[in-house]
C-alpha cells in the first residue's frame, strides 16, 4: 500500500475517534490509537510510522519478534503492544521486547513477565484481559474473578498494571456493541474504587470503536481500517 494510503486511512480513523469522543463529551486526545499490524510486513509498519503512527499492536510472538528486529532503527520512536494470546513458553520474548501487554489472562503469565523483564528496562505496562461475553473460545478472566487477579498482578515487581482489556462478541447495532464495553468500564471503575490506580481501558476495534469510545475506551485497537483486509493464508 502506498504511504499516502496509510496517511489517508490513519486520518480517517482519527476522525472517527474524534467524532465519537465529541459525542461522548470527551477530548479526542483522551483516546489513543493502537494500529494493529499483525500479519502485515515490517515495511507497512514503517510506512504507517512515516505517516505519524507510533503505537503498534501484534498478536503472534515470533512474527512480531522478527518485525521488531527489522525495525530496530525506529525503536526509539515506536511503542510495541502485545495484544494476542500469550503462552507461558513465549513470555520471555515478549518481556524483553515490548512496552505493553494487553492480553494478560491469568496470574501465571503476569508472574513470568515480571520475572523475565530485564532489569534495565522500564516496568512493563500490562492490562488484565476480561472475558466480558463469557465465550468459551475467548481468553480472559471471568468478571467476578477480575478483582482478585488484578490485585495480585498489581503487587508484582517489574510490571505496571494499567487497566483492563476485552474482545467482546461482534454485534450489529451500536446499543448492542456498547453493552459489553459498559460492563468493562463498570468493572474498571469498581477496581479503581477498590484502590487500584488504573488509567487504561483497551477496548474497541475497527467495527465498534465508536461504541467503545462512548463507553470510555482510552485505547482502541484498529487494524483493518488502517492496513486493509488480512491475508491469513501464510
């Protein structure tokens, strides 16, 4: 994709975020855009970076490690977010390279990330993934277990628990899309009231970012609307 297309797509997404924020009575800058670059090559990330994007989200550990290394010359101005399912045997690769992990879905993963974060690096920013829709195929802690796990993660060294993340079931209408995001926001507010210093709600993607922003998202994770349709054949 030509660089001008990335600039156009990024601007279109930012306009959507700004319009949703306006409708919610929020400042557009209160919502950060995470460009989800999974399955797209390093040169696409480079082009999006040249168009002004700085934060990128990846789902697959080995693919992303190769990409991070290919873009090492941009490391000072790139922010890497891991947003996919994370297996125990892959935590070291992530702990050593990433700035954020949104998809911490159990305490064991957080403990390994904490132990494997290199001493010279800043604390790893993490979000607890919550399975708000209760789907058997989705990762994440059950909402009723979130408080116990969140407090345990917050006590770990080398991590900074920033907030909550969810991937709810797709819904067709704005009202239906807003419901699970509202549930996550209410859980977030209850954890803050319980003493946790959280500032991040990672929710909303290309199809439902407006609903997420209306319900308080601080990071929206957008891939298709920026990079185009994914090809999973490889």
